[in-house]
C-alpha cells in the first residue's frame, strides 16, 4: 500500500498522541522505556505479548498505566494450577430470583489484560485462553461473545520457578506477537524509584487519550509503505530459520530444531510499520526489521539440546541468521 495518503497533519496528530502517552507513562514508571515502546507496538498491531520477568519489575503497573492513559478497561488474572477456563472466559450462573441461567462474562472481557504467570495454569486453561486471544471471541453455552475491538493480552512467564508449572507448547507460543525479557533497573533508576516512593511522587492525572486515539494510530499504520524488497527480506529471514543449512555453517545450523511459522513474517510486517510511524516515517526500512528481530523470533524458534549444552542462545542464532542475509 502506498504512503501517498498519509498527510503531514496525520503524522502530526500521530506524534501528539504518542507524546501524550509517553508523558503519562513516564510520570508513573521509572525506566522500562523499552517495555513502553513494545506495549505500544503490540497495542497498535493488535497482537499479544509474552513477558518473561522475575517479580517486582512493574509489569502490572505498566499495564495499568497504559490502560488509564487511553481510558480503557483493565483486567488481571492470577494463574494457579486449579484455575479453570470458565474462570477466565466466563460461565452460566443460575439466578434463583428469575429461575433461569444468566451469563457472567469473565475478566478477559477488557481492553488490556494482564495474565500473571500463565505457565502456572493447566494446559486446558492455557488453550482456552489462547484460543480466545486468537479468535477475538468466546462461546458460552452456544452463544458467541465478541471481545473488545482494542484488545491486548500481556501474559507473564516466571522463568525462575519450574515446580507446579505447565510450559507453553510451541504452537501456543507462536500466537504471541512479541516475546519480551525484562531486566532489573540500573542503580540510578532504583534510586529514583526510592525517591519517588519516599516523596509519594507518582503523579496521577486524568486520562489524556481514548480508545479512538489508538484506533486512529492503527488506521494510519495501515497506510505506512513497505517496499517489495523489504517483504522479500522478511520472507528470506523466516525461510532461513526453517532451512538453516542453506544460510549458516553446519555447526550452527544443527542447533535449530524448529523454525518460525508464517506468523513471524506477519509480525515483522505489522510491527515494522508501527516502528516506522514511531520513528516519524511513512515507510519501513531494514533497520525496523532488525530492531524487533529478537522479540519476534526468540519464542518461535526452538534450539536443540546441544545448543543448550554449548551455551548457545536463541539471540545468538538469530543474529547469525541476520548476518547471513544481505540487507536490501
């Protein structure tokens, strides 16, 4: 699609919306600017996030802050082994007053949902949740209920505890647009957090935006131009993950057991367009593809046991693949 329809006024309005969101976020959250950027990318792309993090790194606060900034509805689900699908999507409840069953919708009916420690829920509950995320609707007693048009799930995965957990299957991991790994704050950021808490300086103001502002960004993003050479670049990258022997040395090619599905290519297409807009451009560049490579591919490729024993990371393999492909 050509970028000729994107006007200067539209770009100006997009920048205004993005700046308002950034200012609101920065008043509530110290650091985590990368998380802010990636949540916004997912929100505009209508995708979901799998977030790997140890406790206490402001995941819930960041999700709530985004929800408040756009005047949306927030939902939070704490996963446990005994959590049932009906606890998330909803169920039929008998009303003794009316002598009839009534539908009670679950917490997934919100614009932004934080599903905490999704790997603690059973495989059955994970499947029901991910199906709702993919289909954007659920069915209760034969009746279909559409989820909100603006709908983002941030599912957290605690990497430090394995007891009592149910790891997500590869097919389920693929349904997440991005995979983000959070790191601890720097010393200066942690000092700033302490100062803000001591002075009660986490400013809370009225929502500067609305859901319509996010829809506006989505509409403009669809107009961002992506050249055929960039699409070929994306397709070559995903092909390299499936046929690594055609691109990498045999030693490194043998480390890859499973490559990325076409969902990875779609993710590159959508996210690169958003990145272009965030960088005040109306067209996608190869650098946009490179910037998001780890977030899109790290949960979509699977490495062999030999890779783990040789201390080879997914990020290293992804970088080698990108180095093997000529940049357009």
